[in-house]
């Protein structure tokens, strides 16, 4: 996601775009950012940690590095936790009867 924002910033700074084109480029940033935050909160819940851990990203460098390690490389909790059942352990739905 950071790469997308860096690319967007470079395009907006290096190319003279009309106001309309800049708006078209910037408009998708907010939904992408919102979805990224929601996915990260779900990942923190998978680790049996509060979604408030998303705020660690506000700490420069260390926050992003901690998030990368925890959410990117650490395996989620085995079995159910306080946020729900293990999504990898759920049984598949039964086959329909003929």
C-alpha cells in the first residue's frame, strides 16, 4: 500500500495534470486506505490482539516494521480465540443432497 502512495505522489509531482486528473488519481486513495486498515485489524484479531494495534503504524519506522513482522510473518493463533473461530479450521459446508 505504501508503494501505491509513493507512486501516486511521484505521478502527481512530476507530471502537470489538470485538476480533474488529479482528483481522479487521488479519489481511490481513501477506499484503499480504509480497506487496508480493516484488513490489518482483522489480522491483529487473528493474532488474538486488539485492533487498536493498528495505531502502532503512527510510530515512524519502528511501527511499520513491527506491523510487517507481526502481521506478515507470525502465524495466527491455533483454534478459536476471543475474536472468533479459527478461519483455517472451519469445516467446509456440506454437499447438497441429490
